[in-house]
């Protein structure tokens, strides 16, 4: 067992290399893909290798292959380190596979104190994608977490105090229902340029600019129509941008906070 573990490739190191690449650097991403394949030659079902490959396929915009990997990993199952579980959940959320991510995150939410440090990025992302203000409130109860991400929790407070929780959930459901078939990555940004917290959802797809504009306009119209039909004054602090996956910047820009 020890001898085999010594021969196992360092997939975490390969992930770290991927994190430092903008998504338009296809040739370099494919070079790392070749290393992943080489590392899995003796064990094609290596979970860490499959998760690394899934992330890399997301970067290339190969949604169908990444989704197939998601289900293969799920079927293999077994124990996995917290680091790679977090990456796998991130991959699932990026593909819009929210139900699968929710199953994995349920025990993490049930024991937040032990899990929040390792899993906060995917816990918060899941809460946003599902429009769950109460989950965001639970995360904000940890002072260190709140201090690191105050604008997110200020945004959640706007919906909680105004009793707009259901509106937020329905808007996020609308966004996912109209984009899940195309998603390669789901990101978000928070702003307070206008004196109140605003959320921009950024959906990355592997289609041209014309398609991105079409989907973006359609989502904006649906969100506006929903706000009007809800019978309450729309808050209008949520927007959606749809972009080609190649415009996605590196996760790790090499700077340290």
C-alpha cells in the first residue's frame, strides 16, 4: 500500500498549476491534461485524478465530458480528502448540478463549526445558487467568516430585513433553470458602488458572444418580469452576465492578501 501511494501522481500540484492559468491559455491547459492522463494510466479510476480532470475540462468548456466525469466519480464513490471533495463540489456547482452538490454539503452544513474553514467557498456558493438566505445567515454567525466577506452578508440582510427571501430564491431558481444546460462555470461578484450591496451573477458558457448576449438579455427580461409579477417593488440589485468560458480569469493571480 505504501509503495503504491508513493507512485501516485501529485494531482493537487497539477490543480495548483491550473489555478494559475487564465482559461484562454488552452495549449498550457492541454499540456496539464496530458500529465493527468499519464498519471492515471495505471489507475483510470483514481478519484483525485478524475476530479482534477473534471476541473480542467470545465476550463476548456468541455461541459459534456466534465458532466460525464461528475457522474463517474459519483458512481465510484468512496472516501476522499476534504481538499478534493471541495474541488469536486465546486465542479458540480459550476455545471449546475446543484442536487448532487447539496447531498455532499448536507453533512457539512449540519456541522458547520468543524467544516466551515475548509468548505466555506462551496458552502457560500451553494447558498447563493440556491437562493437560500437562511443558509447565508448561518454562515454569517461565525465572526471570522463575516469579517472576511461582509458585503455578501450585507446583501443577505437586505433580503432578510425586507422579507424578500422567497423572491431571492425564485430569482436564483429562474437563473439556474434557464442556464443549467449550458454552464461551464458559475461565479459571482458583489458591489456597493451605488451605496447598497449588489450581486452580479456571472455565467460562463462555451458559446460565442452573440449567444451570450441573447441569453443575458433573456435572463434580464425574465428577472424583470418576475419582479413585476411578484406584486412587490423589485429590489433590482441582482444582475446576470453571460460570458464565454475563455474570458474566465485564473483562480489564483499570484497575489496574496
